[in-house]
C-alpha cells in the first residue's frame, strides 16, 4: 500500500510535467514572433522588436498622401531591422473602416497604428476604447486630448493659399489657355471639414490676393476613384469659364488632368510633384513632406519621444509644406513675369510677411 501511495503522486507529477511541457511547446511559436514577447528578446545588442500597422483609408496607388506614408514607413523599416511594417489597404467603403481596424488591432500584433486621414482619429477613439494599450499616430488630422492618439495637422489652408495665388496669376494672365473670365475651379472627391474649412477657402483667398473679383466653381465627385466623373465635371467647368483647376480627389484627379489637357486648361496640384504627368498642363505643384514626417515620427516613437494626447500643426515655416519651383514643368512653362511674382510671394510666405487667418476647423 505504501508503495502504491508513493507511486500515485509520482504518476500525477509525471502527468503534470507532460501537460506543462505540451503547453509550453504549444505556446512557444505563438510568442516567438509576437509583439507580447518583444520585451523578452532584449539581450546584448539586440533591440526590442517593434511592429507598425500602416492603415490606409483607401488604396495606396494614386493617392499621394498614402503613397508617401507607406514609403516613409517602409524605408524606415529597411534601415531599422527591429522594425516591421505591414501596409493594409482598407478600400473605399468608409463604413467598413472601423470594423477592419478593430480586427487588426484585436490581433495584438501591432505596437503602433499609423494612418493619414482627417477622419481616422474618431475611428481610433472607438477602437482604442476596446484596446486601451493600443497607440495610434495619425497625420493629416487634428485630434488633441486622447492619451492613445497623437496627430499632426498639415496647414493645408497655407498650401491652398499659395497654390490659389498661382491660380489667380494664371487665370488673370494672357497665357494661351487663359480666358477673360476670372474663374478658377476646384474638384473634390467628397466634402469633409478640412476640405470645406481650410483647403477650398484657402485656394480662393489666395487667388483673391491677385484679384478680388476672382470666383470659384466648386464641384464634388462623390468618391475617390471615378476619373470619368472627374473628367465630365472638368469639361462642364471649362464650358462655364474655368481655366485653372485644383483638386483633392485621389486617383480620380487623373480624369480632370486629362480633360484639362485635351480641352486647354491648367492645373495646380497639391502635395506631390506631378509635373511630368501632364507637362504644360500641370503648371504648379505643392510639396508635402509626408515621407520625411513619417520617418521622423517612427524615430521619435522608438526614442520614446512621442507625446500622446497632443496635436501639432506643421507647414511652410517648419519645412513640411512647400512649392516645387525647381522643375522644368514650372520654370520652363510659366511666363517669367508670373514666375517672378509668384517666387516673390512664396518668399514672403516663407518669411511670414503675408498675413492671413487660418479658419477654425
Ligand atoms: N486623399 C486621397 O488622396 N485619397 C483618398 O482615397 C482619400 N480618402 C479620403 C477619405 C476621407 C473620409 C477623407 C476625410 C479624406 C480622404 N482623403 C483622401 C484626403 C486626404 O486625407 C487629405 O486630406 C488630402 O489628400 C489633402 O491633403
């Protein structure tokens, strides 16, 4: 009996050891690559693994702000072996964005969600309530006051203001396709506060610094991909007297550029260098340093320097917005008198000598 008694506990211990071993083996692969194990991998020179989800609210291709965000994150990962980046395209159905982000965050795979869209912070607030440890950094947006979210707002009133000034110089000029009507055009994919309160007013205010009689013809496509609709709108606007366009329309802007080229009108373009797309048609391009900002943000994240709960506004003075003048698409196309006036205006803008009021968002 004594032997039996002795034997019984031993068998239980053996079983427990086997169970523990199986459990450990089963759990090992789960933890090996996952975020939760990252802290345990610090040894010697090995740095903590850091995983970033680049959440694209649309598609990357054709949308400059998204292309630059993804490029910045990917180039940062190339130069930092401990950083992994997953670029996820959420598509154009905005009603699905929150659900998609929720399931990605629920995986627990990402130390940081990085995005670029004015409507994203509110979605992150909702997702963040369910996952209080998740951090979000969103550019092209303003949302102070939430301890899980940090935002960076480009001063798009400012960029639109100087692109509007250039459009004003062109529409009042004697250039080949400039008519006598003092009317500029703006084609938007959809209306949202940053567009209606900063981008479109900035564009018109800038043009009116050239001539207060300039008016704007503003049209909305209804989505971010329908280039044919944008082309139709552009044609109708040209018939109504528009000779210079701007747009915030993602991939759909291609249709507007095509029509402007075919029917004889000009385009000024926000955020990226697109001169080569339509030489002689696209006569001015703004610059948004979103790739640089993305790389700086990730460096700050690794250095623990991000202040969550805050929003920063960045623009011309800090070097995050500018105008691309050193390109033959500008310097070889616009009459010298227009370039001289515009370059002087840009210098005044950079030096803070032009006064304007950015409306509240
Ligand atoms: N910009 C794009 O270039 N492509 C897009 O697909 C796109 N989708 C957007 C969806 C929403 C709901 C909002 C509010 C903005 C979107 N933008 C898009 C605009 C973009 O975030 C930014 O404001 C503009 O590109 C001006 O810099």
